[in-house]
């Protein structure tokens, strides 16, 4: 049996063991699935930092156990040649309650015959392994068995265990039932023995290691905890090779966006239906080209839903999935940030930083992130996510994340993305990074600093500014570089004519946007060389447009995770400075879009490498045989696609690009020939993505990045031999997570936010406004991917500026659960906006700003726009011979109508209003007014103050209160 959780809570569990520094009480906690009770008290914790101090041997000798360290400390014992197992227990018994959770990380490295690697619990006196205990045992890597006690099997069955991998092994006891989980997948449910006692570790006929042993008391019985034993009942997900396989985004789809799926054995005309959990048919359609489209299905509820396809190949069903507001962003944003937190060099301890990338345990081949090289663009990817959707990322905090020894320490409740940005800046400055691409990263920080200054002290900005400007044109790039396969210099004023390899180490277009950013910073700083940076961007863009052939895949998809720089750089130059973009820029972008669309005309909506190949071929300086890992290209494709769509406007190609961009996100989430999510641990709650059913085949163990156990890592993607549909190819080629892949994913998330964000000001009917009368109100309507808590109404900060005054922050509130829109009240009076002013409402920052502008027109008097308007002083306002609408404002005004049928409204002062010869309407304002009619049939209204109202001939209507102005 497999269990599936569609919503995760934020209850704290045991620490994520990604580093020795992180293995301590109070470190970052993982999210807990629904049904897991929050820990009431931590009863025991040992990360083996001090070795086996505090443990004693139950069998054999403690000396047979050894300590080691890699990503974190651990203990190991090898019993393959022993005739009996070796078992140890804490010297001081834990004293287990009736409800608790025991968690440890376990690795089986080698085995002899009939191996078992045991996590013991409920071990009671006389503390003998042959009595009074329950043991969750890894039977080598062939499965799991539960024994009670060690020598008596209760059940055995398959389990997601692999040789040499670390696994998170959990025993959760409550209500006399013990649940056993491996990597957050339930593998056994058994009756618990008598409560109480302590814990233990044991190994028989195997070499195995343990680390991170934690015991937490549970505050009651978790919701959904089993009430009866079911044995060892885990079932592997299996390969998607059914008669009629159906591939969807395993997690879910966004409301209002493309929702497509693939049925590779369907034929044109086959019918599909979408059913809900009750089996009710909610949507129907027809497949074409083995693709089904349910984009028109935007339900009020979020599911789960299932696609059922019927045809000559048979009847097949998809895995369940959801549909909701900003679904992909909700399940991806936090993981994107957590990944960047987890994979930092030295696990966040700046005080231990040794530059050069030679520390294999803590910072191999990287500067700020493990195995990042110089080409990972961590800093700009984080900045782009924040600029594109600041209110979303400001919500994501990780106060327990480690930031030790930095020159400036930000408060723990600072948004985590800001702490990561600051981390990168300090690390690059501390290491005196000079490489081309590291300098470009720092440019992003200088550009974005005005939007970060509420969090990061100005002295950090000044240090970065004073470091970067003097070296921008330096040619030396000796700090730092790995796989720098393409010769070039670091003088960023030059025109780069080099095109990097499939490693992605020097993608074309990399310097365009950084030079534009430096131009903006130089202008802000009042530098006299500002134009030099913009000229460099323009010259580089001209070379790209004139010399690159977008039909040549080596300059597009062949750049792997670096592809997005080409199109996004040109689009950003064109958007920020359309007069500086070289001739032909729009046509170049259009040609790129046309080629991408042509190469995506297949059953996966997948942009293939060429007509002859689906994925990237081998390349110099990396890759694996005929199947390199291109995960970053798939994950990042939405960035250039959506950037190009911005330029294309209403062209139908823009809509198709958006469809393909979504398809590449769907690919990451399992709509691909393997039916697997790109993350090996995708189906786990601790490291993975909500709703994912099947993770990638494997994760790379160790390596320079040491990413196993990092939250949200993207490990692999289908290889050429998997296409068009060959799941039987299995786990071929190279699979390895890489920070460079995840930063491409960050860029995709940023551009997705930018593409779907809109700001409008609307009236009561929902009609958009571009002008408002002085003193009136309207509604700000924001559309943005902000629905991070599907159970609550989310909020966003929008900024309102009158002319060039300081912007004011307004809070927009989600208009309903599962809504994509947010609303705030816009009150011109409270803003002090007057006739002739311009009001700008915006969301997002920098070149990702979305704004609506309104002209402030004359105020209204009884619903009519004023023709004569006073000031805030004491005014004398006299009408004309025509029909006038006269409005006083703040002072003690004298307002006189002449000929014509006038409408006169006093302001906030003590006003004197006198009607003319026509039929007038006179309305005093908030002050103590004198209102006098003329000879016509007038309507006189006092208003709020103590007023004197006098008719003067004619058929007058006199009323103290009267209507609102």
C-alpha cells in the first residue's frame, strides 16, 4: 500500500541531517505530513559528533564500532564475518513514553548472508536483544522486516532501500500501534510491544552506518494513525508501462493556465474524462496527437482529480492530481528556497570558509554553494525570484537556518531569500571573486539593493559597490573557475564572441543584462561613466543578433541550464531601453520562438534538441556517454519562453510558448516518458514535492555537491533513449543534482511570476480605470502567484506613489480562498492626491515591476466633475455665465455662481456660498458655512457643520443634511 498526502502541515519534526553543523537541537525542521502530531518534547538526540560517548555495548565490544565523517559524523560497524550481531544502546535509558517518534539515518554499505540492520525500540530490562523489544530491520537492500523481539519475525516485505544510500528510518508509536517509515514512505504497521524502555542500534552480517538518532515524544495520537496492524505492506510504484498509460503533472495544475497530459498509446479521437474522488465525471474531451487538453477545466474545488483515457489500447488512469490557484508556486517556492539554504558551502558557517573549492567535505568546486563552480548564478536567480514576487518570498522564513560568522548578521526572522542573497554577497566579497560570471552576480545585488535596503545594511552595498566598479573591466579571472572550457577574459566591457560548451560555462548573452544593471547603478550613483555600461550591453546584443543562428541547437538547448541568458538578456534590454536594443532584436527573439515551437510539436510538448535528437548530445568537459544530464535545461526553459512571450505580445506564438513553458514544468513533475519527477525524493514529505507519486530513479551519492538529503534537489530527467516513449530504458545515463540546475529552476519560477502578474485599478463594476476624480476611491486589483497557504487568505504589499513622492505600502488581501486575485482600497484623499497628479500603483521591483497609472482629474460635486476648483487656501471662486460646477477645498472660501444653472460644493473650511441667477444646487462642506440661494429655484444643503441656509426668491428646497458631495 502507498499513502498519499495532498496537503502538508508545518509541524516540526526531527532535524534534516545535511551537515554536521546542522545536526543539533534546534536546527531547521522539516515539514510534517498531515496526521503527524507535533513533537511535545525531545527525549533524546545524538549526532555522534562526540563519537560513541554515552553508548554501551549490548553484544560484542564498543571498540568494534568506528566513527567517521563526511557530510556529517556517523558510526559504523562491520559484522559480515561475525557469527552474531553487534548491538549498542544509550548508557542512560531513554525512558520511552506510550507515544513517540524514533528517527535515525541508516546506510547499508555491504552484506553477507541474511543481513539485518536494526533500529530497536521499546527495549526493556533485562536489555537483551533476544527479548522485550521491537526491531525495524533493513534486510540488506532487499527489503524490510519487523521483528518482536530481534529474533522473531512479525512481517517482511519490499522497501525503498538502496545500497550505499542514506535512508531516513522512522518508528512512530501511538495507541499501541507502531508505524515504520523509510524516507517518509510507510513500509510497515505492526502491533507495538509493551510500552517503555529505551532504544538501540544493531547490525548482523552487514557493514552499516548510523547517524542522527532522535526521539521525540508525541503530543497525543496523530490523526490518521492506523488502529490495526497491516504488516509489511509497502508496494513500489512500478514502471508506467500499462496498456494505456496516462502521464500528468503528478502534483497539480494552476487555475487559468495550460493543463495538458500525454497518453502515448492513445490514438486520435480517443476520449478522456476527468473524475473527482467520488468518481463523478467533471470534464470530458478528445485526444489528438496523444495529447489531451483540460485547460478549460477550472474547478472551484481543488481535487484530487484523475484523468481516465479509453481507446483501442485499453482504459488507463493517471495518478491523482490537484488544480488550484498558483498550485505549482505553492508546492515549489519553499522548496526552491530550502534547497539554496541546504547546499551552501560549509553548511552556512562563514567562519570556517576556506576559498578555492578544495574542501571535499564542505565546499568542493564552489565558492558559496557546494559544487557550484562559477557558472551557477545563485545570486541573480535569488534576486530575480524576489523582484518578481516579493510578497510571496518575504513570507518564507527559516529562523533556524545556520548563518555563522558573517561580517554582518541579519536577524533570524529576515526572509530566507534575503539571508541567502546576503550570504552570497559576503562570500563573493570575502573570496575576492574575479571571474567574469561572479562579477555579473554581484551586479545583480547592486541593482536590486534599493529593494533590499530595509533588510541589508547599506555598508554591505557600499563594500560591494566599491569592490565591483574598479574591476568590471579587469581581464584577470583567476578567482575562481572550474570547467572553464571556453577561453575568454573577464573584461565585461568587451563583446564576447565565444560560445560555451554544453557544460553551460559561458552561455551566449551572459553579459547583456549585467551591463544594463551596472548602467542603472552607475546612474543612481551619479557616475560619469554610466553610458559605457549601456554601450557594452548594446554592442554585445548587436553581436548576438547578427552572428547567432537560433536554428543551431548548440547556442540554444545545447547550452543546457545556461540557455536562458540569451533570450532573457535581450528581452530585458529591449524592455528597459527599447531605443538601445539593436535593429533586428525583435526578429531574433521571434525566430527563437518559432524554432522552439517547431521543435515542441510532439506528444510531450517537449522542446527537443533537433529533428534528429531529443536531448543534448555529449559535450566536451562533461556529460556521460550518449546521455548527459540536462535537467537544468528542462527546469529553466520557462524563463526564455516566457521572456519571449512578453515581446511577442498578442501574437499567437506567445500563447503556444506559454503552453510549452507549462509543459516543461509538467515534465519536471512527471509528464515525461519515465513518469517520474525530477527529484529522487519527490514523493517524500521531508524533502520532496506535495502530490508527487514517483521520484527519479536514483540520487547521486556524495560527489562534490553532497546533495543527497537536500530539500528540493532536482536529480535527473529523461534521456534520449527514453523518447518518444521507452520507459523500459530504465535508469540510463548520468543523474546528479546540481545547484546550477536548481538556479535555472529559480529563474523559471521568477519568469512564471512575472508573466502572470498584473495590476489594475477598477471601479465597482470591475472596469479598469486610468483616471479618477480627486477625492474618490477605487479598488486595486492585483493578480500574482501568492496563494502559498491554501487554507487562508493570503496578502500582498502593493506600492502607491503620487508623482515622485515616497511610495506608500498598501496591503492587498486575497479575494477568496483559491482565488488568484488580491484587492486593496485606493483612497485618493488619504493619499493627498489632487487634480493634475499622477498616481502609480505597482507590484514587483526593478524590471519585474508591474504598474497601473492613473491621472487625477477634477473632483466631483454631486457626481459631476468640477469646472472650477479651489485650493487648500482661502479662495474666492466666481462662476461664469455658463453652467458651472464649482468646488472649494481646504480654506474658508467665498464661492459665487453667476449666470447658468450652477452646482456649488463647499470644501472643508467655513465657506460662504452664494447662488447665481440660475437654478442652482449649493452644498456646504464640513465647516460652518453660510449658504445663500439666488433668485432661481435653488436647492440648498448645509452639510456637516453648523450652517446658515437662506433662500432668496424662487422655489427653494432647504435641507440641513442634504446629499454627499
